[in-house]
C-alpha cells in the first residue's frame, strides 16, 4: 500500500496511491483520515485503502500538488553510512578517519518537523548561505508507540518508508558544529519528504540475508547522476535505529527516522572531500535535484532564491559581559549600589 497527502482543486486530502510508476493516481481516503490516524490504528490501512479505491474518484498525481505525506510529531536523522562519514570528514578537516564512537551506536540528531516540503516543491536557499547541498536518504515512519523496543520486534513498529532529502547549508553547519552541539540552522530550512509512504509488505522482496533493505538509491543534479548506492550499505537496519531511538524514551506513531545520507555521492560534501575541491559546485537557484529510491519513488525539487539576509531582523553577535554574581540593586533614592 502507498499513502500520500495532496492538494487538488483547493482541497487538501490524504489518499491511497494506485497505478504503475509514472501513471499513479490518488484516491482520497474517507473524511479527514490522515496518515497519523492509519499509523496509530493497526489494521486500518488495508480497510481505508479498499474503501478509497472503491468509493473515491481517481485524481492523476500529475494534476495534484504532493505534500509531505505525514505531519510528524518529531524527526530524527541518523548517520549510518560509513562511506558518507569518511567523505564528509575529509571535506571538513582533511582526515579520512571515522571516529571510533561512530561504530558504537547509530547516532542521530533531531531536526525540524516544521520545515518539511513536498516531493516537487521549490526549495529556497537558506538566508545567509552560499554552500547548499542535498542529502539522499530513506526514512522510516513509525506506526506503533514503544519504549525500549527490542530490535528483534522493532519491525512491528514500522508503518512505512519514504524518500528523505536533508537539505544542508554547509557553511552554516560548519560554523555551528564548531560549538560541538550539532547542526541547527544549517539543517532546518527544508527537508523533502515524499512522494508517498510505502508500507513494508511492498519492500520485503528487497530484504537481504542480514535484514537490510537492498534498495537502489540514485541522485541527479540537472539530469546528471552524481550519486548511486544501495540502502543495504548502511551500518544499521531501520529496526535497530528504532530500537536505539526508543532507548529510555518513546517513539510515537508518525515519528520519522532518516537513515542518514548514503555513500558514493549521496551528497555533494562527500564528493568534495574525496576530490579535494567543490566539484560539482554547491547548489544554486535554478538547479534541479532528483532523488530516486527503488520500490518507493522519486522526489524532484528546484532550488530557488531565498530571503535576502540583509532584509531580515539582525541578531547581533554575543556582547562582552561581566562575570559578577550579584545584581546592581537601585537604592531608595534611585541610585545604584
């Protein structure tokens, strides 16, 4: 089964997706049913799909605007591809070493659930950035709440999978990460999610002997392929990512967990590190980025000019401050003591 959110004729709706690649159509689900509703109610997806295919008119995907397929409570993005880490580390400091801590656990950071964009939406350059990059990933959407989930049973918590593009302002990210607090403004302006969510049953045929989904991943800029990898080259399965994310806390229906960027050109920064130069160059307005994931689909976004930083409210640098430990308190005649 496949589920999308879309806008057509001024109306937003959640839909079951039917049809062959390139000829997909949307069948609206009953009433205000959302992907979150389906994820939170095990067994409801098949019934909702059957009703939609039987009762709703078909809307060609080409005639609709695809929205992010889910409005997630939270978005975690992992970094699970060793080859990606090697290339990006080299682009930052010239080293080729992956830190030992990377191998110990599937590290992630929280990113912005309010910055999601649809499969074909334009993506503005973040204010103040001149080094924009894409990141080719796959995301899992959680379908069942859990805490301290056993990796062996984490598959029971999967609702489906979708394509994930973690747009990255590398210049902003580089400055932020020198504070050792992880990326923030370098990552939160846009994340593409789409074109729809595919349920696990449709992808089981791609699973290898170690439990990884061996899906082909491809990245194109202006029609030229710049990246190609297999999802099964990740260091951890999605089930292991869910288990780690839930350790000591909760994952909830609708939570999105990104795989992290694949290797072999899953982003430009990795290629810059390997080639020792910005080749291909950072993304500019007019560039079109297309990411394809076997068994799921493709997203394609055009980069457009963003807001002029000079026109936005100015946030000053930190001012020099004293380190005194007591306030200056006004006296009864208006002076200070």
